C-alpha cells in the first residue's frame, strides 16, 4: 500500500479543556484525496453492506481522489440525507467491513465523508430542494430524531405536506439530547431544520403523540387525514444492566464469556 491511513487532526488537549466545542477537524482536500486513493474499488464493496445507509462509498472515494467534490457530494447525498451527522458520530462499521482491514488499516471512510459534506456546506452546494409539484397529500411523522428528519425530508421533496411531531420542546431527538457538543454541535441540527422548513416541512414540538391527553387541538384531525404516519420515535430509557444468570427473552448467553456485572 503506497499511502498510509491518516487520522483527522484534533485540537490539543490544553485548548480542548477550555471549551465544549468540537475538537476534531476534517481532513484537508489533499489529505482526503490521498485517503480516497487508498480505496481499492473491490469487486464486492463490503464497506457498502457494512454501512447502515448503504453509502456508495467506492464511488465517492474515487471522486474525492480526483478532487471532483461536487459530484462526490451528490453521490453521498443520494443515500444519506445528513452526512454531517454520520460523518461525525457514526461508529463507522463500514471501516470494519473494508477489505483492507484484513491485513492493513482500513480506508478512513468516515473522515472522507466528513470532509465531503463540510466542503459542500462551505461552498454553498447544500441548498433547499423544494418539490416542483405538490401531491396534495399530508403525512404526519412521529419523532424528530435523525430517522424522522430524513423521512420527513424525503417525503417533502416528493411533494407531500409533512408535519413532524416531537414530544420535546426542540427538534432533533437523540441527536440533540444524546450527543454532547464536543462530538457534534447543535447548530448543525438547526441548519438542517432551516433547510427542511424551506422545503415545506412543518415542525410541531411539545406534542406527545403517544399521550392522547397531551395532544393540542387540531392534532387528532391531522393524524386522521394523513395518508401515513411513520413512527420514528425510539426509547430514551437506558437499558437495564445484565446480572449474572439473567437472560434476555429468547436469547442465550454467549459461551465462554463471563456475564457482566
Ligand atoms: S461512517 Fe458513513 S459510510 Fe461509514 S458506516 Fe457510517 S454512515 Fe456509512
């Protein structure tokens, strides 16, 4: 392998302890291009099946290698509504699946994704995409975490009138309430919300759809006149800890591993 894997630069810890902001800096264009060159464009790209959103990774690796950033952004956005979220906080199972990982360091896929989307925003390439025609149909999306936001954005771009219901007083779900600023700052979520508003999405906060007593006037009728109501909410309660001898329903303890206490 001609090029080695490069880690993203991090702010020195002496500075980092003085604030709560992000401290990881995306790769430079040149370094991202070198990382893209490490991709072997395997016949079977296992990285893609490792990625939960099936990003077309070898294609944008090659486009970044060729410094064709705009097209790389388009390919990235074709499968991923919010690469600035995944490029910062995804645990990168794609890199675990990378063929290079068998006997070398995997391609720094997540760092390339991070560099593509940050450059896209810097260049003003990420703009609202309102639909050309409205379908006349209404959709209610329950939950405003990443799944709810992506669902709402796709449906709005398809021409539907989309309303997102969120039980908390701010949009973002686990993105906002589960990720500290030093990993991903909240203005990144707000920027996407503004884009989605421009595309026609309506957000209604402090509406707990699971609790009929909390529904404000008008919410019931919207739910009954919508063509669909995707449920994207997830549980905020922490998992209970396993105790010795305890098994989850339908599962078995792994042989050879001591139970966690
Ligand atoms: S880091 Fe990006 S490409 Fe890798 S698994 Fe996560 S979303 Fe997919």
